[in-house]
C-alpha cells in the first residue's frame, strides 16, 4: 500500500480541519485488501484497501479520513449499542435485509444483524457527510471532497442537520444501497465487528478511556473556536457541555479555611499586597484580593464498568474542578484508576489528562496514591460510577465522590460512607 500517500492525505485533512487533528493522529493504520474502501473499528484503527488508496486522489482520501474519524468522535458504535439495548427509543433494530446481504430462504439472525448494521451505517453517513459537504459560510473551500457517490441526506431525499438516530427512523428497512459508497464502515461505526478487524487484542488498540480523552480534547478545541467549524461539529462539541456540578461551592464546603492563597476576587489579604499601594510611595501597604488555591487530587474511575460517555463526563467535571480550584503552581493532580492506579499527572487543563484502565474497580488504590504523593492534597475528588469499595476509615483530608448515574440516596450497593460528601453527576 502507498502509505506515504495515505498519510499525506491525513496531514491534508488535519491541516484543513485543525480541530480534528488530535483525533486523526490517534488512529492507527492497517492495510487490508478485503476492505472495500476505508473503515474503522471501535479501537480506533483505520483499515484501508491498497487498491482504493492507489486509485483515489489525495483530496478525496482526505475527505475519507475526515469521514471515518467522525464515526469515532461521534461515538457511533456506542450510540448503536445503546440503540440495540433500547429498541423502543424510536428507531427499529430489526428488519428485512437490504440489498447485498444474503437473503436465501428465511434470513438468519446473523443476516438480519448485518442488514441492520448497514442500514444504521447509511444513517450515520448522512449525519457525517452533510457536515463535510456543507453550505455553511464559516467553512472555507479547502479543496477536500468526498468520492463520487458518497451517501448524503440530499441523495436519500432526507432533511439536513439530523442525528443518525433520526435519519435511521426515516430510512426504509428495504433500502437498496448497492451503489452507495461506504455502506460498511466497520465496528467503529455501526458496532458490529467485520471479518477483517483485529479485535481488542490486535496491535495498537485505543482504549475507551483514551478515546474519551481524545473526544474531550477535540470538543474543547472546537469550543475555543480553533479553525472554521461547521454547525454540526459546533453542536456536537457543546453537547458534552460544561461541568454539571458547582465545584466552587463543593470545594469551598469540603475544604474550609487554612489554604494557600493566590490572586483572585474572593477576599482581601496582606499576604498579597495590593497594586494600588505603589501610588502611596510605600508609606502604606494595602491588602490585595486573593482566592483560596486548594491542592486537589482527582481520581478518575477508568474501570471496565465505566462507559465512554461517563468518561467524557468525568473529563468535563475535571475541567470544572480545575477552573474552580485554580491550576497555578501545579496543584491539580489527576489519577486514572481501575483496580490499581494507572497514571498520575499534574495538569492545568483536562486536555493534558491521559486516561488508562479497563480492568476491575478499586478507587481505594487511587485515594491511597493521592495521599502518598507530595504535597498532600487538601481534598480528593473521586469521579466514579460507584461500583467500588471505599476506605474503611476517613483519610487525613476531605473526600468528595462525584457519582455517575443514580443519586447517592437511590443506590443500594457500594454506597459511599457518610464521611464522604457525595454529588450526583448526570448527563442531562
């Protein structure tokens, strides 16, 4: 395969859409002639057919790169899984097989599953491609295009600007798609593994925790306005939204007084002389405005029970904690933890966080590691789904548990002890 050409196309895509660059470069490349064009699996591998790469101009290959990474960033496979688990959510999950799927006699369950995966793939392509082929004036004409025959809402006579779930509800179950490009984008799109995929044990998989960190980083870049961004991507980036919890209030309540202070708008202190005192020629020292700067340890649950969606919420809350506590002096430390502590980092922004995990769950490991590191934190914030044992006795600092899912009082198992302040973090 002409890997130089394929990587040049990725560079072209990243240059044209800088807000997607970190996601594009997070994808591993796999050459496979059994792939029709290009596709992705749920572990962020990009499969490419050598013949397709050779025959396709770089401008179109760049468009395909943008298309495939969009499946991963928009968590299409996770959304497809949730759709299958909740078929009453508005989109049918079973139907008559579409063209191109074996139909001899009565279709098997495998045939129906493959047919439904391809139908959802078409709906996902509609969601993506009307952002790539857009009339939005904010998007410059950079020469990148999709191959002829790419699936678009217009081609299927559907409205623009919908989510894939909405497109799927409008697609007939007997849709003919034999002439449409990319009806098989892999498990990174519709969630059903393709025969050519390497699976979770293959080379260079990206974990769910790492994928959530990439999504959060891209969303932050879009919200900060880096590059011209289509409306669909702006909506996606704001979908994660800000932190659900007022961490200023939580930290103030949990920590109380006795903290180091930095400049801010909270109170006056002679620990930080005011700038206006210079006008008095040094005869009087005026107090300056200061704000408490707590040393905060954030333990993020990266165990296998935590979904990618919950990891995204954890990163959003991490951003909220950093803003509330202040990041000067490296006093925010983030630990990713499953059954053991996987990473420990001083950070000033959630984009700097590296998450690893996927195993069992024991947040006590992360709490112990945070207490052992210097300086000892004033407060430990644990962001978790709650399926963890908790310390038997209070540590020498305050602990706050940010729990995904049901409110603390609604939990029947693994409820945090009363000495842990609990807050509920919900996606909504």
